[in-house]
């Protein structure tokens, strides 16, 4: 039976462990939502203004990278970093042009590598770190930043499920 509890995780401070539990759940449901999709399905555009499922996966990864820099490195991303991530961060026309042609495994490998950085960095911090204002964004603390990473992924997971249900041929989860 699957546990439906948010609980501390071994290897993390108690509150950070709960946050890791939530980030992990969000990721598991995202992965479930894209399981088995082909490159064509990942690139499919529902209409001229929509984002593809692949672009949304790239966005989830780029947002996590952005917040890693903001919270773990205590700085704003550099112009070079942002240039590398801008299509995935902003989506829209740039995302429709540039975020195409990748296999699901490529998206998932990148998501996994980025998440491993997050988990390692969170394991090295105590709960008091969560509450400190961020040097690079003093109106925000790390707890809010990582909550936002999770809720952004869940929001886009909902879009992914909606888009998947409308793929040609009625491809559903």
C-alpha cells in the first residue's frame, strides 16, 4: 500500500525532508504523465499558441536549475546561464522553435541529473536555511523558492496530462 503522508526523509533535516517528500511526489506524477511518449508526441503542438509536452519538461528542468543558482549559490543566474535556459524558461515562440526533436529519455536524464544536484544540496542544509531571506532575492526565502519549484512542476504536469489526452489518436495515461 502506498503511503499518503508527508514525512521527514532520512538524510535530511526534518522540514527539508518533508519538502523533499513533496518534490519527489511531484516528480513521480510528472514521470507517470509522460511515460511511453514518442518524440513526435513530445513535439506535438495542440494549436499554434500551445507548448509541447517536451517543452514543458524542459521548462520544469530549467526552473529547477534557476532556483538552484538562486538558493544554493545565493546569486542571480548569469547572463550566459539564462541564455542557455531562456527558451525553456520563457516557452512561447522560442520554445516552439528550439525545444524539439528530443527523445523522452533525453528529457528524463536531464531532469534526473538536475534533481540529484537539488537533493545533494538540500541534504547539506539545515531547516534554519529554509527560512533565511535569499541574498539574491531578499523578499523570498529558500522555503518559498522550493515550494514554487514544486508547484510550478505540478501546474505543468496538469498541462501535460491535458495535452496528452488530446494527442492525435487519443493517447491517454
